[in-house]
C-alpha cells in the first residue's frame, strides 16, 4: 500500500489538551473541563450538605437544595435606629470663697445701757394679808373673806369696805356684848328690825356670815338715809359726823381691794 502512495493506518492517541486535533476527535477546552468537573463534584457533595447553595442572577437570588432550584424571596432591610444616650447635665461647682471672716469682738456696753434685772415680787393674797397682819389662821382668814363676799352680794356694799371696817373697828374679833355685837361692832339697840330679820332667817350675828350680813344691812340703811352717799354712811356707822370716809378705812379698803383683784 505504501507503494501505491498510501500511508498505512495506525492507532494514535489524541492529545486531550490541544487545540489542533483531527476533527474526528473531541475537542475540549481545558478550562471548561475543569469547571464542569468542579461543578459535578460540588453537586454530588452538596447533596449531603445541610446548607443550600445560593445563586444570584441580577437582582434575584436562587437556591439549590435537594437537587432542585427555588427562588429566594428577599425582604427589605430594616434600618436600625441607634439611640444615643442623653448627655449628663454638667453641674458647675461654685468657686471656693476664700474670703477671710473675722469674728466680731463684743464691745463693752456703756454703764447707762445696762438694765439691772428686777426681781418679781409675788403679791400676797387677801387671806395672806389677814393672816400676817391680824394673826389669823388661814382657815379663819378664808372664812372671813368668803363671808364678806356673801354679804356684798346680798347688799351691794363692796367686799373690801366691809373687810376694812371689820379690821379697823374690831380687828376681826367677833363680839357678843350687851351693846356692840358681831365682827363689825354693830349697836344692836339702834337696829332691832335688822336683828329680827336675821333671826327669822336663822342667821346669828356671832358668826362670821351673820356678823358681815348684819354690818352690811346697817350700812345699806345709812346709805339710804344719806341720799345714797356711801362715805357719809360709813362715817355715820363709825360714829363720825364729818360725812367723810375716815382715812384709816380708806387706806385699808385700798389695800384689800388690790389684794382681792
């Protein structure tokens, strides 16, 4: 056959990675072959992987899982607002006051400005005065003051005046004589009607209550006779014709009146 101009056929190996082989051989690009092999390996390996494969085509995404493709729905991103903490208020610290304070030195007061303390003197009560000046017990003094108040309420004659007459005329001694009786020394011969009235009321002039009521009733009688002049009535009661209140009675009345108020 070589003599006839033919070259005998022999089996030849086609180079896999070449670009100029006989048209009867399969021409494969080496890069495409690598991609196909890698894809096949990935598909086989991805079948046992829990995570799907994601593919993007433009703005759409697809996933490959369990040997099938499915479209992935995309959700819009939510913008997270970052809240900044409010700044803490800045307090201004006042500047330290370095002013030197000098304590005041007390000045000596003038002698004229110094007022001496005046001790408070307790004013004695009417009972204490009678006990002190007329040697009465507290019981007697209290009994006489209450009896004089009772006679004053009955006749309207002042309590201080009744006590002053009893102190000046009899020194608070109750008499039961033939002429003058009671704590105020009333002449019973001149006032029989008053004595009778007291007896009808069950009052005795030899007691403090009866003695002050007897003297107050006599003063009230004289006051009516002297045109309601109490000073003339007292002068007549004490045997004076001057028509004036005796000085001793006036002084005692003032002392007793102050102690009673």
